C-alpha cells in the first residue's frame, strides 16, 4: 500500500497547479485582451492612432490564447514545485523570500514561451496588415536572427516580469495569509481572487516603466539600427521627451487590466486547483 501511495501523492502535488494555471491563463488573456491592445498602442512610439486606435482590438488574440495555456501552466507548476521544495528549509518569517525565488524561477521558464508570443502579438496589435503570427516570427528570424529577432527583448521581458512577480506573488500570499488569520485558517476562491486583484493592480502600476521599455524594444523593426536599445537609455529618452508622465504611459489600462485580470486569474487558479486536489484526494 505504501508503494502505491507515492504516485498518487505526486499527481496531487504537480498536476493541479499545471491544469489550474493553464485554465487561469487562457481565461484572463481572452477576457482582457482588448485592454492589453489599447495599452500597447498607447505605449507605441508611433502614437495611439497610427498604431491602430480603437480598431481591431482583438488582433493577435489567437496567438496569445494558443500559447497562454502552456506559459501559465509552466509558470505555476514551476512556482508551486519550487515553493514546496524551499518552504520546509526556511523559517516562517522568510517565506516571502521563498515566494520571490519561486516566482523568479517560474517567470524565467515561462519567458521561453512568452517572448516569441509577445513579439508576434504586439506587432499584430500595432501594425496594419494580415500577417499571421508564424509569418511574423519567420520574418523576424530570417531578417534578424534567432536571438535578435524571435527572442528580441528577452532580457527586458525578464527584467520586467521578475520585479512584477517579486511584488505580486508575495503580496498575494501575504494577503491570503492575513485573510486566513481572520477566518480560522480558511480562504474562499473569491477572497483569493480579491487578494490577487489588489496584488496585480499594485504590481502593474509600479512596473509600468519597465513594461513601457520592453514594448518599445520589441516594436522596433530594425535591429541593426536599434541594436543599442536597452532599458535605461530607452527610459531616459522617454523621460527627456515626456517627463514622468511619459514613463507611465498606459498605466491606467495596464493597472485596470491587471486588477481585473488578477481577480479572474487567481480566482480561476485557486478554484481549479482546489477542485483538482479534491479530485485526486478522492480517487
């Protein structure tokens, strides 16, 4: 009997966050895609109207929807696995550090899928035309190479997403802990969703300049001309041209999207994870 219990335990530990993460990712991406399109166009160097304005706000949705499931599944599977391995090794007061480290592992792995998707998505959002996501990436590969084309902005994306996760995941976990302390150790999926909404909105607002830099780097069409694009000089140029307000271009759509997205994302994730854990427990 002891020999049979181990596989069941492994399934109940690793499969729920994998499936729940996939469902949560596609749910939030499909729901909030128009806001993300508007945010990207507001951040575009060519200007909101020339980037497409309010038309075609679902352009590039299929690209995101088809890749959001493996991206978020990989993130949460990595996050939960790293967290479960590290938590027994540290004192309770250092748990936020564990959450930050687990989030960083998940983000770096997820970016292997996320960056090419972002390249294709943002170019479809801002350039008028009917090119498919695959043709955009093939063109980027042929003209700019693998790392300079398909993985353009990988470093800036990681540098954007890591601070975001450093803020969002520990805040989410902290808020959930506070709710449990006042609720006899229990927390509902709705309460987890509210915690995710607060954490997501706060993290989105703080990291908007990094997201802006990443967007400008990815949208640059000629790597030979823009090979010197880096986060600091890009942000310096924006600040000199538009001041602090320019650094936070698109902050309201981004913050709104992540508040709503955090609610949907963490609500769906928590609910699906609980259902899957119960399913494997009852088997």
